[in-house]
C-alpha cells in the first residue's frame, strides 16, 4: 500500500499522548494513518490487554489495533512500514508493506525521527536516512 501524505503531525496532544498522523490521498480518496504511543507501558491492565504498545489506525477505528509493525525505515521522503499478520488483520489489508510518501524539510525529518524513536525504541530499531546512509 502506498500513501501520499500531504499533512503530517508529530507531537503530543493536550493529554500528553504522543501522536503521529499522516493525511492525504489514496487512489483519489482521502485517508489518514495515525500511530500513537502507548498510554502506559507499565500498567498491569494495559499489559494484560495487550495495550502496552503502540496503536496504529487507518481511516477509522475499525481498521486499527495495537502492535503489528515489524520494521520501520524513515527516509527523507518515505516512511516504510512492514506489517506482520497482526498488523494486516488490524488494518484490514492484505498488504505487508505501507509506504507513506511525503516531502519533509530537515527539521521536519528530525522531529518525525525523534517522535518515531520515542514510540518504537522500546520495541524496534528504526533505520533513518535524510541524506546519506543509515543513522
């Protein structure tokens, strides 16, 4: 699945929850994709319910769930996500890959990279490259 993001949000909401959002067009239809941090990774109830990880959603709450991303790569103009079976089921897609195309300035890239690391660093390594090679 390839999405072209026209707007990007990567910041904390009024409740202190980190949210990364992309919106734009997919086959001439509006779309959004949201990744949000776990509200409390240490809470016993969150752990029992499997909610102690990131949440991802595409277009509505019925196409979302916790976990499901196995790899992340952030390039200057693309966020590349690889989904496992949980991710494909949650997002109701057969596609294992989601590529989000976007135009980022260097400060926007740095902000997005930092925010992705906050959400995923406890679980995943993120490969990033703005100009040359991996960081």
